[in-house]
C-alpha cells in the first residue's frame, strides 16, 4: 500500500469519527477515487465560508418552485378571508368602546375599528405578497408591523382604561380623543404609501442606476465595390465609318462664363480647333457667327475668322458678303 493510499484512508477514518461524534458533515460521499466529497461540493451549496453555518443554495442549482394547485389556492383564500373576518369581529367591539371612551359620537365610533382592522389586513397581505427581492419588501414588512401593533395597542389601551376606572385623571379622555382623531389621517397616509410602492412611483421604488457612459465603437465604413459589366455584343450591327470619311471628334463644351479666353484657349489644343470649327460650320452654315466660335474656343475674333475662312475654303462655301465679312475686311 502506497503512502498516498495510507494518508487517504487516515483522512476517511478521521471524517468518519467526526461524523459519529456529531462534529463533521453528515452522510459524506466517497467518489470513484475513494476520496471523500462533502455534501455542499456535490449539490452546489454555498456555505459562505462559515464553519457549521447555514448553507445557501445557489440560484442556478436550485430546483424550480412547484406551482400550487387551484384547490390549494382556494382553500388558502377562504381561510384568510374567514380568519380576517373573525379577527375583525373580535377586535371591533373593543376599538368601538375605545372610541366611545374618547367621547367620539356613537354614529362615528365604528369608523375606528374599520380603519385599524382594514389597515392591518391590507398591510399584512401586501407585506406577504411582495417578493423578498423586491425593493419595497422591507417597507412593506415594516408597514405591516405598524398596522398590527396599532390594532393590538388599541385593544390593550382600552382594557387598561377600563381597569383604571374612576381613577383616571380628567385629561386622559381629551388626550385619547386627540390620538383617536389622528389615527385616520395616519392610516390614509400609510395606505397611500402602500399604493405608491405597488405602482412603483413612491420613494421606495426602484431607483434607476446612473447611466454609464457608453464608448462608441468605430464601425468600418462601406467598402467601395466596383461592378464589372461584361461587354455584350449589340443586337443590331453598328455601321462603321469608312476609311475615307474623317472621324468626327466630340465637340468641346463651352467655357464657363467666369473664365477668360486665355484660360479656355489653353484647354483646347491647337489641332482640335479646326475640327471644332468644322462642326460649327456644319451646324450653323458657312456664316456661323464669330461669337459662337470664340465662345467655344475662347480665342480672339481674328483667330475665329481665319479658322472659319479655312473651313469654308475646304468646303468650297466661302461667304460672299455679310456683316461678319464686312467686319473682317475692315
């Protein structure tokens, strides 16, 4: 037998002795490797580092709470209603007589037991229905205790006053009347507090935690994608220009209004000026205005006149006269 096995057997025997003496955990479990496992290590119980303390099960390992049947709920509801009516019936005469000792009129004295017992039943029921993890649980329990002690205290005060009898000083009924008349406003305030707790708008309602600043993570921008369009053959054949026919080049756009002629002239190459004038002559005729040519080319009128004359000579359509011709001659 090895040293480790001897030590393990010694630990097992020691734990067994502690169990027999009542000092150790009950029902220790021995695993496959002959090691002793404590119950809280198996069932997921948190002992909160307290020796021999009350174990508290973790929420994730706790079994779901079984739902009660409708019959059980009806029995509990009937029992609560019956016991509440009986308790109110027993307490009502005492509180009624207490109000009478305080010189409250007969037709109003019954309101004291109605307020106290109604407040007590409502507060106790509300305190029992609020879950333990609800923020209003503590306030609901305190309110229920206050209501219970008010009802019990009223009964106690009445019996003490009855036993005292004629030995009571004259100021006692007056003080008792003041206390009795102050109870209804206090009860209304407490019931409104219960209502605010139930609706979540009271002072004990859940306070929203302060908003933590959120760091905006940069999002990657859209990736520019270029769509490739496959070249397809046209449905109808496009006639190709013949070798003898000169290919026409696209006409340059007119210059902007705020640009001077020198700037535009640098934009139009010298070799393309004559081609642009040919297009203008074809559109407007041999007497195309010089202003049109200067606007397109951004050149001087003399240059535009020479270019127009050259194109007209090529076409054999030189103008015989006209306003532009007279200006050129002059």
